[in-house]
C-alpha cells in the first residue's frame, strides 16, 4: 500500500501497488475525466506526476514511484509535456508514494445542471393513496389481529372493499407502530398492479405523501420530489451521474462492465444506487422530511443506464443485435435495489422501446403524447445518441441515430460538458472573421470582459453548433465543411494545426487552460456526421410515413433547450419547418417520469406506446447511407444573409440541401 | 476472554468474562436444556463444574473461575450435589478458564422425530408450473428483448395468453442464462395470487420442480420435499427446532424475546431461518438437487413461532388480549426472509386462526376438512397447548386449552421429550403394584433386559398418560388423583419424597442418570390439570354447538399418534366416543402444509376457514371453571377391570365422569 496525494484538491489515502492513477483517484474521491472508459483512446485523463515533492520532506524522488512510460501515451502527450511529468492516468500505475496534480482540463465535475422541472398540466391519479384511521384497541372479547383490524378500519372509515395485502417489512413493525400511535395511524396503500398493498403505516395523520421522479442521464441525474396528492413539486435536485468516473459515455461504461467481468456491473450499479440514495436524502431533508418518507420512485434512463441501474450485465446490449433484457415496465421493491426509502416503497421503472431507445425516450413520449395529436410531429431527443419519434395518432415510429457524442462536446478537440468556462454562444463577424462568444458562468460576452478574466476552458454542445453555423455563414467553411482555400493567408485565426485546418475561437490568454481554443476540420467533420445522421434519420422516417413535410419539431433534452434554433436550421440538423414550429420543451424525459409518478394511467400509456411505436433500425435501411451522405453537407446558400432571412421566414432550407 | 471446555462432548472455545455457562454452551454448540427460558424456575440446566481438571495441566484450580453460588440454586441443587460442584448453568457465570460437565439429564438434543409424511390423497394443482420453450435468437431484424421473447415463446408453445411478470432477480440473470442455454430453457411460473410471475429460468429441460412443506413445532422442525407436478414426497427430514436453546416452550421464548429487547427476536428469527436453510440443503442434496432448486415453501407453526419466523416482536401475543399481528396467509419472497432458495422463490405462510390457534391448527383443519363432513368431529392437536376444533359442514368452532406442557413431558419431575431412554409405555400389575415399561430406543420391555442395560432417562408424554392411567387402574391413586392411604407401608415403590407421595417407576440401577425415576403427586396434578382443561374445553364446545355426543375424535400431532387410546379414555382426556371412532392421524399440521404446497385451492380454503371457524376464548366462558373442576377427576369406576371393559366396548366413560 502506498500513499497518494492528489492536488489541487489535497485528497489523499492509501492504495495498493499497481493501481492505475485514475482508479486511485476514484478510490480517493478525485474525479478525473475518463471519456473512453479506459480504452486509452480519448487522452482526457492526463495528470502530472509531481516529482520532488516528497524530497522536501526527506523522502526519495517520486520518479520511479510510477510505472514506466508506455508508447500509447505518445499519442496524447508531446515531448515537452512528457518532460514536465505528464502521464495518462488510466495507464500509469502507482508503484510508490506519489503526489499527482490533476490539471483543470482533466477534472470532471462542476457541471452546470440544466434540468429544471417544466410546468406541465398533469392529472393527479397516483398509485399511492394515504388513509387516516382511528381504530378501537383489541380486547379479550375482540382479539382480532392487528392487520385485520387495520383492514376493517379502512373498510369502515373509507369504504375500501378490497382487502389490501401488506408488505412483509411493514407487517413486521405493525404491532409496535400501531400501539405506539395509540391506534391512530395513516396507511399508505400502493395500487400499481391492480392488487393493492399497504406499504407504510405512520403514527398519526400525515400531511404529505412523497414520491420521487428521477431522470438518470448519461452525465446528469435529475430528481423531482413531488406531493403525490397535490402534484406539487416540493423540491428539485441534481448531481453528476456517479458512473461518470467509469466512462463518460454509454459505450465506455458498457466496455468498463465487460472488461471487469468480476465486479464491473456491480460497481456501476452501486454507484448509481448510492447516488440516488444521496440525492433522496438531500432532496427530502431540505424540505423537512427524510428519505424514509418516499413511498414510490419512478425512473427513466437510456437502455444502458437502465441495465446498469438494475444490475443487468449489459454485454448483449452492446453487441449486435442489441436486444435489451426487457422492454416492459417493472415494479420492483426499493429494498431489492438497496434504495433506502419507506419500508414497502415501490420503484416503477419505465419501459424501454428498443435496444437503443430507452425509458427516457418513453418519458418524452408520454410527456408530449403525439399519439393524441393530429399534427405530424418530429420529436428529437439529443443526448449521446439522437433519438427520434415521428408521427401522430394514426401511426408512430421511432429510431435512434448514432450521432456520436460530438453534439455533447465529446470527440471535439476542446469539447467539454456544459460547465463553467464552456463557450455556449458564438458570433463571427463575416467581414473581419473575428468572433465574440459567451462562456457559461459569465453574464457578459467575451469582448466586454478583460481577456485575463474570461476563463475560457472549452466548447460545449450548443457552442459547437453555433461555431459551425457561424463559420459557414462567415464563409470560412463551405457546404462540404472544408475550409475555404487561401483564408489562412489573410486571417491569423485561420491556420494549419496538428489536425489540419483550424479556427482559433479563443487565444490562450483568454483561457484558464493557457492554450488556444480552436475548432478543427476534424471537429467540423464530427458535427457533420452527427447532424447528417439526425437529418437522414428524419428523412427516412418521413419516407416510411409518407410525409411530405412536418407540422412541428420538438427539441427535448437539456441540449435542445440551449441550442439556437436558427443556427440548427443553418447547419441543417433537422428537416425544415417554420421556425415558430420548432421549439424546445426542456427535460421532457424527466417530465415523463414525473407524470408517471403522479398519474398511473400514464404508466399504462407508457407500456402501450413503448410497444406500439414501431422502431426503425436505420443501419439496415438501404436508403440510409445515401441520405446520410447527402445530409452531411451544410445547406447551400445563394447569398450569406439575404437568403437565410427568407429561409427563416418559411421558404425552408430543405430544398437547398438537395440542390 | 476465557477458555471453556464442555464434557463429555469436548467442545471448547473462548467466551467473554461474565457469560452465563448456558450461553457459553450455546455459543460453543453445546445444547443444555433450558425449559423455562432462563427464568430460573425449571432447574433443568444443571451442570457440574469440574474443579481440578486444569491442575493436571499445571493450571490453577477452577474453584474461583465461576461466579458465586446464588440462593435461587438451592431450590434445585441439594447440599450433596452442591458439594460435587453442581450449578445452574443459567445462573453461574464464567470468570476464568473452566471445564464444565453436562450430565445426561441436562443435555438437549438427540430427540426421536416422529413426524413422517402421512399417505393422504392430495389434488395436484400447485401454484408453480414449469414450461419448456425453445426460442429463436434475436437478429438485427428481430431485436425483441429477452423477456418479451420468453413471453412470446410461452404464448406460442404453451398458449399462455396472460403475460407473466418476472421476478427482479430472475430478470437480472436472464440475458446470461438464456444465451448460455442457447435459447432452450425451462420457465417456472408462480401463480399464487392471481398475477403470474416468472420465478426461475433454468437452462434446458428440468425433470422436477421442487417444493418444500415445513412444519415448525415448538420442539421439532419437520420438512417434506415434494415434486410439485407429481405430488410425490421425494424426501423427508427433520431437526430439533434451533430455537430450543432459547427456551423450550412458547412462553419461555416470548419471555426471552421480551427480556432481550435489543436482539432477542432477531436471534430467534435467525435461528429458525438458519435451521430451515440447513434442512433445505440437506433434504435436497440427499436426492441430487440443491436448495436453489426449491421454488416454493409452505409453512405452518403456532402463532408464537409464526411471529418469531417473521421477526415480529411477540410481546403483544404474550399479553392479554393476545392479538396476533395478522390472521391471514402471506406470500413473502424467500429472499426477504433470507431463505436461500431459487432466485424468485415464494414462501406461503399459512393463516392463523387466533392468538393461541396458529397456522399449524389451520394445517390440521385443511388436512381433515371437517367443513366437508356431516359427522360431528372433535379434532385434538396436543402440543404445548391443546388445540381443539369441533363441528362439521354446518358450523365449526375452535378453542385452545392452556394444558401446560405436562403432556409433552415438561413440568414433570422426570419428564423429557420423546428421546432415547424415555419411558413411553407402562403396565402396572394391580396385585403386586410392580411395573413393566418400554423405553424409546429398545425393542424389549424393561423386564426382558438386564437392569444395567435399560438406560432409562425419564418419561415422555405418552408414558405419562400411561403411568397415570395405570396408577389409577392399579388402585394406587384415587379418582381425585390422591395416593391411596397406607399403600406406602405395604409397597416399597410407593413412598414419600421431597414433593410428597411418589411411585418409583424405575430404580436408579435401571437408569443412565443413576437416580430413581418417579411419578410424584405433583406430576399427577399436572396431568390432571392438562386433561381437565382439554376435557372441559371439549364440553364447553359441545354445549356451544348443542351436541349431545360426538361421532368421532381425531388425535392430531406426534403426541396423538403415540398415546394409548384406551389409557386416554381411562384418564378421561376427551368426551366419550366408541373406541374405534377415536383415532390418530399423525402430523396433520405438516400434511396440511404439504396439501397447501401441492394444491393452491387448499390455500384459499385455509384463509376462508381460518376466518370462518369461530374461536371460543375459554377463559372468558362463565361455565368453564366449573367444568374444569369436574373434569380434573379421574373417571370413577365401580370395579377396576370389569366395568372398564364394558366402557371400552361402547357404553362410554362420559356419564361416569359426572357420577
């Protein structure tokens, strides 16, 4: 066992010899970015080994306290950085006492959470009802059992004709609780499967019955604490998904589970369960309750997070033909999942549609309910995958596009999550080719702040869309995404870098990472691939349904709420609609979870429509490849501004794409 | 920590200073009799502190290695024994290294189990059905989820229209199991509550589906391993109830739980759960299966054992008005009880009738089904309490008599459980007043074996009934139970002892405990109280039902199987019926558990009749006391033999009792 100290956090502790530094960080609560799931392909987990630190304390040099340099590290760490002690923390192993510095760009966490509860009209018809009863204590002439006495009271005072079951753990404590309460108790009855069950008995009259709706995103866990009888959102809270240290995206986590067959899935499950227990304690205590007051939880996530939450080994989900373990919803006792809620609490897991279309998409589906509408709707939920639902009450289809994580900022040279320091809005002057931008955490634009105080760190998803659209509008890149020839000779910001042509968005002295933040030709290509997949997916779906046009486009998800609708149209992310008919609805997946919590008929709807929506596997569609190639192009424009204005007023970009 | 060695078993280990010797025994696996639950009232836990033993090994004397003599011990240990080092092990505490000798009469365990499965006609209609399916693996064009694929297979191949739920833990392993099995699996579906659930998925075709029926007696746990599809009993097994070390009777265990509020109930629950896990492993392995193959268990017990099994604090059951936590049956996941069966296995707990009439009596009820008969039946289930059911299809009532444990051999000076060395049959020559007897474990009668080889240790329940009846028939005691005056002057075996008059059944040299085994006047009184309670209870019930006579008397329980019907009539244990109409049915409670396992309609019957049977609380019946006083007498007889013969041919003893 060796001592490892992480700077600048100062976290320290003992780890076993041979532990990768990244793992040591996890063990000691230091979150280092690990986008690729330790496949040594992302290079995000760079750390600096602080040699000599121990020497100050009379301890030998740390130089040989870490495993040997490996060739794979050369891909991400240049000679100069290597000289400064930089290593890939997934690759370098602890072989002695160490001090490790985690540079700002390698630190995970600190994310801005943009998943507030949206104000939606929800019917109140929960699966939990709470009844107050005052019972007559038993006597020698009336020695009826406690449970039967309770059942009789429920019948006499509330007309409950059907005898509810009682949860075993509630039964165990019943004799004591009911006597301490002097036979005056509140009885919570769950009826989520047509066979009512007593799930909590509380002394006296309870004021509120609590439920929790949870949306587990790949990066963010959002929770809504609701009063089950009024529907009121009592509190909201969120945290970074505690599985992030095991891989930033879904495939990385599946890879992690598969490459750690002994306990990988258990670690992923434990992480999210512990996270939900933490958030449950926090969200209830803030409003004067405890996690033991939570009577039911509903939860949505993508299929991989679904499997990890349930502790189902996700190997088969990650390999063709990508069959999930199940599609249907599940009712599971909270205790079976080690969730520390009320004794008999239930967890309702929303159904999955298909291997790539999870319960979160079903949440969006029941929140937007296109199956109750006449309009031809496209709902886009952009996460690491783009998930599409199209149709109306006549017919509904769905598909999933492998957009890659580019739209979330991953696989982009300076891409990052929506966290302080991330560029989120950009404007490029078409004459001077000079940019202005806004970073998360600052109110002002970059040109209104002294350079040294901007603190730019990278670009988040909405910033990347803006950047590509602005580069195109400013004539810096053409419709194929190439940099227009000769510009690098005229403008300093346009130059040739390691990855080919690049445009400097922020000079090193505007940043906190002391490097120029650039958009590279590779970044442009990644976004083209992503938006091309979305666009082509939507086109194929329109063909399937025989649609000539759409009536509206709904952007769901945090990403959808922040991207610029005009810029999305500029780069051609989705088929043309009048701009007023393209709008964001925020965290519709979370709203779906909340609706399922408060209205049990929504659960039946979820199961019904999760199965009725026809899933289109795009990769087996013969026309997909051609559509995809075409959709990769940026829309052609006759003149940079005039025509765009026309387009945005309704003529549409759609024809132009094909032109 | 001190070392304690128990002889003659040789068990040894370290225990903490201040641990009572009885507890030290438990901790080291040495079972010492503790009938009173450590209330220092039974004196059965005597042990001998072996002083000087350590001296042989150069260790100081053990004399001061045990806590000081306490006055309460004088009640059970005379001066001579005290001098030999005898102590009450519940009272003496470890204060240094010790060697403890446990005399044979203080040793628990080694009991003869008399709970074989009776051959009864049982309908086969289990709540578990197993289906074999061969599925088509998923493809990119047919990526249906594993669970839905299984459901589709069950529908296509077996016509199961209703979609079964799936147990969460079964779902977790489904993707791996189904692929390892190459999509050919056996699916066990439980349908015990009208809402089917997949509880096990096994690769390939399974030959048998296993269920376990368990009867937890106060002293014995009996288990029957059944094939759920054929009804066949594959194996039976039994063990001493592992709760015996915490108190031999029900009230002692309730007292134990109440006097150890921090963990008493948990220890009692853990003991029985661990016991059942042990028996489940043994009973399955012996026939080539494992405990993980058990798909369902049904279980019966008295109300106190019911509460202890479920971990329900039994305080309220032990205090007036004796209301149980519940009457109804329960379905509980085996894992919620820490029972290690198949992943999704269910435990069906049979319903209780009343605070003193438990699921075991309901087992008897559904096994004998008096509610389907025209004859006026009395069913007597003699355990620590006597439980009575009376009636027919028109009306059924039940009651419970506080017989005390005398009929099971407790509170009888030389009473013991039915174990080797226990006298079980007795004949007393009315002329010479000399006895012959049979002990458990020997084929021959006592007068056919050399005295030194008989190995008598005490008297079990059936022996006690015999002894009282024979003492009465031989004219040694009169109808009031008193010893006839002057006999002690004529016969050596009749003498005055510490507890008053006594009759020597076995001289010290016929025994393995080197003491005369006697029946005392106090013992006779205990049996009179017990049989009086039974008889009076039955009379009150007859009055309630307006019965002049009974058509049959059924003796249920191990005790009932071994007592002599004639002798029972002699002492007047139950109202008179023709002797052919009084018969024993063996362990009917266990048979009821087995019937509920194999035929789910029996479960509905159990719940229905447990509630329909009217429970008569005898202690609040105004006539009970008078009946009881009368019934204490032994039946008066004009002449000792002639008239008895007549009686046994049908005239009946009933009238005589009142004479």
